[in-house]
């Protein structure tokens, strides 16, 4: 075998080694996509195990969705950094996102908002359950719709600064942040109804034409000012120490700011049209 390798010309051996390394580079983003998919699968299983006496499983599911968001952001950035973008990677990432940001948060929202309610088996409980089923299904359908539209249309016209509609990781992150922040499943049917309406509303935001900032133009690979590095470290520390509050504030702010700016642009356009 050693003699056979010696007979292969040096240029050919170098070409083969470069080809193998190149294949390895293309696999790196897919590994992060697999990690994203694994987190989504774990979140589904943990949501099914959760209940009033085992509400810590709901928190584990919420954390798993949070890690899925992290892995999802890394696989795209790594693919662009390594110039390893492929059509297969795009489709694989979308399928993983349906699980992690569609199925997993829908099941988590359904279980967390319903299993803590008293009177299981009563007519009122069944009615809330049917309402929850419809709202969480709407969230899942809107998530799949949003991902399919993104694969076809891409970002908002004029660059990659904005998404068209609320991105699916942000919608899933909103549900996960609230579950992580409050821990205990809901025990009042009125709060449950509001919770399921929120899930349906997040679905509507995903399929809307509201523009949301993408953060893709942030030059993370370039040298950053010292102040920016310090602020980033402080943000990470705050999230680590006060995650229950920080994540809820961040997720809510992202959703509200995008909607508010859309309303401001809408009314400004109406005023300009009337003035003209």
C-alpha cells in the first residue's frame, strides 16, 4: 500500500487531499443543522413529558429551542464564511427549522398552556383544548409557510438587512422565552386563552409582510471596537445570570419594535399620500 502511494504523483495526491478537505468544509454547516434538529426533537420529547408536577421538563424544552436558535444562526454564518453554501444545505436547514421552530414550539405551547388547567375532562377543559389545538396548528402551518416563502423569495428587496415577516426562530424564541421565564404551566383558563391567541398572533406575524431586522449585516468577523466587545460580554453575562427576565425582554422587544416601525411607516405613507 505504501508503494502504491509513492507511485501516485505529488500533484495528484495534493489534489485529492484538497478535495477531501473541501468535502469536510461542506459538512461543517450540516453538522450544526443536525444539532439544531436534535434540539428540536429533544424539545418535543420534553414537552410531552412535562406536566404540573414535572414542569421542569417544559423549561428543558424551552432551553432546547434556545440552543436550536443558536445552532441555526451559526450554520448559516459558517456556510457563508467557509463559502460552503449548497442547495442541499438550504433545504436541509429549512426542514430542520420546521421541527425546531414549528413543531417543537407548537407542542410546547399546547402542553404548557393546557396541562396545568383544573377540571380535566370537563366540557370547559375540552373547549379550551380544541381552541388550543387550532391555535397551535395555525402556528405550525404559518411556520412552514414562512420557510417556504423565504426559500422562494429570499430577503426583503434591497439587500439582506430585513426579513419579510417575523423570522421563525424569533417566533419560536418568544414562546420558549415566556415558558422559561414563568416556568409553572398556566392554571387559569383566561390566561390560557390569551396564551394560545399569542401563539396564533406569532403565526400571523410570520406570514405577514412586516419587515424585521436580520442582523446579517453585523460584521462579526471583523475587528470590533473595545466598547462593543465589552457590551457584548455584559449582554452575555446578563443573559446567563438573569435569563428568565432578559430573554423575555429581548424576544418581546424584537417582536414589538418590528410591528411598531411597520405601523409608523404605514401612517407616514398615508399622511404623505394625503398631503400630495
